[in-house]
C-alpha cells in the first residue's frame, strides 16, 4: 500500500476518505513517535505531540491534495507541533549537561523537580526491526547520548538536522517544511553539526560487544547490583564511565566514584534490590525494584545503560516512577509476580 494519494485536482481522483486516513496513517505512528521524541527528549511529551499531530492531520485531511506523500505531510505537521511544544516547555536536560563539575559521591544529594529532565523511551514504542521505516529511523537515532546532545541545539536547527541526517530529506524539502530558504537551511545545518561535534562524544574508537558478551556483562551487573557487591560493580564500568540520575542534579565519573555512590547513598542493602530487564532508546537496561518489607517489591529506579566491549560506559538512572508504566512494568510486584516476570524476560 502506497502512502501517496494522487492529486485529485490534477487527476480527478476521489476525495480521501476516513478509511484512507486509518489505512495510510496508522502504520506511520511509530516513526512519527520516534521523530517527536528526538525533537522533544521526552516519551510523554512525544506521545502528546503524536496525538496532536494526528488530530491536526485528521482535521486537514479533506484538504490534502497529494502533492507530497502522506509521510512527508505528516512529518511536517509533527515538526511544527514539536516546535510549538518546545516554545512552551523548553529543552530537556541531563545532570551532566547542566554545566557543573562531577559531584562528590558521598555528598548530599540534591533533587530539582522543576527542571524538565530528559526521559528514556521504550523500544516497544519505536518502529520494529522488520519495519522498512527502521532503516532510516532506527533505534541508533534515539540513543540517549544523541538525544541529550540534540537538546543543546536551537529548536529549528534541531528540526533541520533531524530531517537531513535521519529522514534524508533534501535541503529544499526542509526549507519548505520550515518556511525558510534553502540557503538558511544549509547554514543552519552547518552550525548544528559544528555544535554537535563539540557536545557529542566521539564514537570512532568504541567497540560494540558481541551479543553474548553483552548478555554476560549485563547478567554480572544485575547480580552485583542485587547483592550490592561494590567491588564487582566497580569492575564492570569503564575508566571514564558516567552515572547520572535525574531528578538529582549531581553526576559521577569513574568506577570508584560510582561504586562509592551506590555503597553510601543507595538505601537498599544486599538482597533488597531486584532487577527486571528492559530495553529503551535502542539500549539495554533494568527496571529496579526495592524490597518494601511488607511482602512486595516496589518500583525504585529505571536504568538505561550504554555498554561497550570494555564495560558499561554510561548509566542513566531515572527516578520518575511513571516511566515504569511506559515500559510495561507495575509499580509493585509480589514475589511470585517478580519471578514470573523474570522468567519471561
């Protein structure tokens, strides 16, 4: 099924129908979700933006003349929805992007709930690996490090860069979508790339682990976390690893400081944490539960990990418990429910 409706004015075809809308637009939802997430840095904001995009598209669908594909038309609407949302909500941040030096792992933890923090997004919300859209809008384009870096770009630069680098649009198409000149788009792209080069870590020397090695590393980390085996945890991080955990504003660099943070600041003792594997931003992670003492495991934190062949490079640890729902996890689990959930992982 094509996602182009011929121009009814030129070809005399019928007016698009309600069935057309459902048939053509529904398969595009995951990739529009990914686009909105790249723009906004929040799974919840992206979901709201997709809802608004589809509402606007539905209202305007009777006037759609098919001069471009439905996909292109929908991306244009979504981009404008996101630009409006950014004007209201501002950019999303991670603690390491606030401009302060790494924190003392034994110091006081300070929370700032008023800061709009970056959020992870479940892989289940993204295009499937067997979806043709995944070729150009794949999970590598929603990795947390990239999303965090994109948040430093002015909104229109961010939109232009995503249209060019992820969607593979021509500069003239981007100019048309943003109501700008082709020359200004090219200038904007040049500035955006220069800014990202300053912010984004270089990936050239990063070796991805084999899947089996990654699984072993993650299993070791899960076991060490649950038993609060600090020496083992320290061994699993790379020498320049970063741990950050919004809404706490501190961030921590290096295995020794990460180990000290978990040792001195985590309220759970050995055997009082339990982890369930998750997958978000095209990366592995864990939903972490803490023993309540009342026969239940309670949601504690959600981790998204960046893993290399050398070890864990980055741990993004989120304390917004609403994210558990987005990742399909309950806020509380009985001992039996936890065992059943792990058996299915």
